[in-house]
């Protein structure tokens, strides 16, 4: 058992997979983890949504490829089934395919675990789900205290402290993020979407589905034509602004 998941933090869990052997294997792995309590299984997307509505699990281990409603469709519908964000389950995609990771993390998935599932890999995913639930939604008056001020990143056989103010750029790399600091970079096991929620928006801004910039590194905004904009970073290479994020980036400049 990893230290990140304590026995006192037990997540009610729903397993969703259309392959009975895959469900059985996942049940066996989950039975070894004190931090999980299996409340049910579902063999398709429609059944999964009904069970989520009825059981309100805290975690859903969700297969990606299923008949009729696939995992991505189920993840999109969960917000409709559980409108209260505080009660919405964390989603960990469990799949044999590595080609849907970007879409999964755009839907704010906690993690993306490839089959065959190894117990230690699933434990890391669960630790992330526990950490997210533990942080909880902060009230407006508490938000200033909620923003992350430092990162502890693995380096060889130790952990290094990296202050948030040292980070000038964050790039998504599958289920990791790369923290760029003066003189180098560090990999951290976290999705860019979940990290964005913990960063002070007065200091950081997301400019692309895969990029967050520290605001004070942006020296200008450049229109490249045909509705395409870039963030200029002084002597560094400009970063293209994604259309989804263009409005908020322009608002930073009072436009």
C-alpha cells in the first residue's frame, strides 16, 4: 500500500467494463486495496450512469471502449447525472488503448491507466483521486489559501522542492506535467487540468489545452491572422493560444 492513501480514506468504487474477465481482474486487484470499497459493477455505459445516479460512488474505474456509450460519453454525462460537483465521482479511465489520453484529461479525468493493470499503477491513480477529494472545493474566502505554493518533484533518490513562483511554463505530457524552471524542467505525475485548479489564477493562465504560462512571462499578444493568436514570451519562442482559451487570455489584456 502506498503511503499516499491512508486506511481511513476509503473510496466507494464502481467498476465499468464490458468484458467480464476484465471486471473480475479489477475486482481481484481492488480487493487487495484497503482504500477501496466496491459498491457495484456495470457492463455498459447506460448501466454505469444508472448506477452512478443510484449509488453516488466516489470513484469510477471506467473502461474506454464499450458498445453504444463509450467511456468518453459516460464521462461527459456524469456531470448531468450528478450536477453537484462536490458529490461527483472521480474518474479513472482503464483501457487497452493509449490514443484517448488527451480527450480523457480534457474531461478532467483523475488518471488514465493502461491494461493490463498493475496494482502499483492503480494505487498511484487512487492516491491522486484521494488527494483531489481531500482538497475539496474551497469557498471564496478560502481560495487564497488553497493555491499551491510549492511542488515536491522526484529527482533520483530524493524529492526536490520547487517553488510555484520558480515555474514559468507548464506543459502536459500524457498523464504528467512538465514544470519548466530556469535552467531545466521537472516531470510531475498530475494532469494539467487538475493542476490548473490548484494554481493561483492571478499568477498563472492556461493558454492552450497543453500549456499553462506564468502571467508575468507574457510580454505581448500577437495576431497571426485567420483568428490565430500567440503569446509572446520575450526572447523565447511564442506559444500559440488555443481557441478555447483565447477569450480569457485577451481579458488579461483588457480586450
